[in-house]
C-alpha cells in the first residue's frame, strides 16, 4: 500500500509518495491544477503497480477539483484539516515549511491514521452552502455601498438624514436617483418634486414634503465644490446598490427553493428564518450526526473561548473563531433576535447581564444555547417549542 500526500495550491500541486513503513518512494511530483496535470499524477501513481490512497488538506477551495476527479476515478481520498498537519509539523525540530515537505507531512498524517477526516457534503448541500456564502458577500457589499453613500451625503447634504426615517427607503432612493445634491433639488419645480415623491411613496408624501426638502436644501451647510461630481458618484452607487439588492432577491428565491427539499424544522427556532436556516443547515453539512455532542458543534462554530493555562493559573480569552465563520455569523444573528423575542432565552440573557456580563458576552452565552437547540432540533427532527418562564 502506498500513500500519496498532496500539497494543494492554486495553479500547481505538489505530491509525494511513501509506503506503509514511511519510506519515501517518490519525493516530488509537481503537477498543474488541470486535466493534464491530473493525468501526470495518475501516470506516476500507476507505475507503482500497487494500491494507493490519497491525502490532501482542505485548503481554501483549490482542493475540490482534484478531489472530485480522484473520486470519479475510483480512488480513496482523505481530506484533512490543515491544523492536523500543522500539529505533526510542530513535532519536528526543524519546522521546515515548503511544498515538498508539506506533501510528505500530509502523507505521514494519513499513514499514522490519527486524523479526523473532513466530510464532503452531498452536491445539493454544497450548492445550498455556496449560495448562502455568496449571499453574505453580496449583502456585505451592499452595506459598503450604503456607507459610502451616507459618507457622501454627510459632505454634500448633512441635513438629509433628518428628512426620511430610512435613507434607503423607496421614496428617498427615488429622490436621490434623480436629484442627488441640494443644488439639484432646488433646481427642479416644487410640484414636479412633489409628484415624484407622491408616486414613489404611493401618496404618503406630496407637496408638503417637497417644500420641506427644498427648504432644508436651501439652508444646507454642505460643501458646494464639485457638486456635479458628487451627484454622479451618488447616482452610480445607487445603481450598484439596486443591482446588488436584485441579486440578493435572486439568491433568496433559489435558497428558499432548495430548502424546500429538506425538512429541518430549523425555522421553528426563534430568530432563525429561511435564509439563516439554510446557512446553518448547509454549514453543518446536512448531517448533525457528524457531531457527537453540543460542545463539538460549538467548537465547529468557533464559539468557545481560547484558554491559556500555566501551573494553577488559567485564563479564558477571546472567542476562538476557528471553524465556520458563516455558521458563527448565522448563530450570532439568531441569538441577537432570540435574546429579546424568546421568553426563556431572553430570561437567560437577562440573567447573564445581571451577573455583570456585558451585552456581547451575554450574547455569546445565548449563542451556546442556540447551538444546543439547533443540535436537538436536527437530532430529533422535531420543532423547537420555547420553554415557559412561568
């Protein structure tokens, strides 16, 4: 039996082959992350004329194409967390780190057999997970554009924030898309402005609002230099924001469609809607049995404090933040809702606050409780029923 350790990179991978005793059989095979590169690797392995197993680290997303082709070829492939190979590397006096050494260390990890294999989720779970992750990215990008627009308005029209309860509500966005600076708002006839507002707000705003806007614009303390440039930037950012919001809606629709194929009961948990349920379910990999206990799930979410111990002294630091940042974010968002909407969880949150914990620390404790509920709901496939506080 031979073991092929592979160090993953973006364009070229490095492989090394050892036998069951640890003897290096082939020290280096450099091959491209391509079809031809795959054929080069398999040609070298088949020359050994003996069974082989493959090992690689779950490095970013670059390992997935090679993994898929190896599995399609009928090979046995082990995917390990890079932390496990790091642990073995630390045992060497000379902690060399290069592509060849890394490939050999991966092979040794597989040979020793002391590793926890990264499970590759089924295709439908992978599809759901990618949609959820990209949705987070688009949401964050949209938030960045909103911050940029507000920063521009703070310079050109600092009084604008008092005109609408939501700067990015439909009426406000329609106004800014057509008249982006105080000068432009003053240049248009009041009745035309009133008609635009009336249509955008479905009759909620009209002539009075138009007069208020123009009066505020007339007395604005905003800068007047290069106002046409500022206006163009604001309108372009609004166009980008509109496109991003359309993308979010498309993601939400497809996420909801895919989630309809799973009966998870996660949406019964306070603070967990369709989208957060999809994030939680897909990041867990669709199978809660991978986690033998709640603490294992907490660790996977990276929501446990890092501990340092020396002699009799032990201190807990910040959250570890290892594991899935997407699962951690989803649980954190749900916890911030449940802490104030779920009677039992709210009582738990208030108890932590009464113990002297600040808001963020108390929410961290709520996150642990939410993960325990998620674990139970997925394990038992039963809806969450909020506990009574009476």
